[in-house]
C-alpha cells in the first residue's frame, strides 16, 4: 500500500492510503472539510531500511552488480548446517 500526503489550506496535512499507484493522485478532497487539497512531496522513509542500504543512499553510492560466480559459497550471516537440523 502506498501513502500519499496532502495539504488542506484550512485543516493542514493529512495522509491517504492507496492500494495502487495508478491514476492521478495530485489533488484530492479533505476528509474533514471536503475542500480541494494538493499533494505534498516528501522524501522516502529511510529509517525503516536496512542500515547498509540506508548508508549507501545517504552517501549517494550506486548499487554494484555482482555476478553469481563472484558471490561467496555460503550466504553472509548464515549458520553452517548441523547433522540434526531440528536442533539449533
């Protein structure tokens, strides 16, 4: 679901949730006073992102494309397999 923020001149800012990004979402009606309200553009919420991705965005770094043969054989942070997988 996508959240859009709008600004009503009489009531202030409010948000709407939409299931689709299709359609024109530049103007909507205020749920309180039913006046026409324009959309407010805000930066994406990055405090909920993974720390490494967040740091790369803040530094302005571009993602790197790594080929499969250059990846490590075991995923980073994974545990080695035990003889009895039901015992952790």
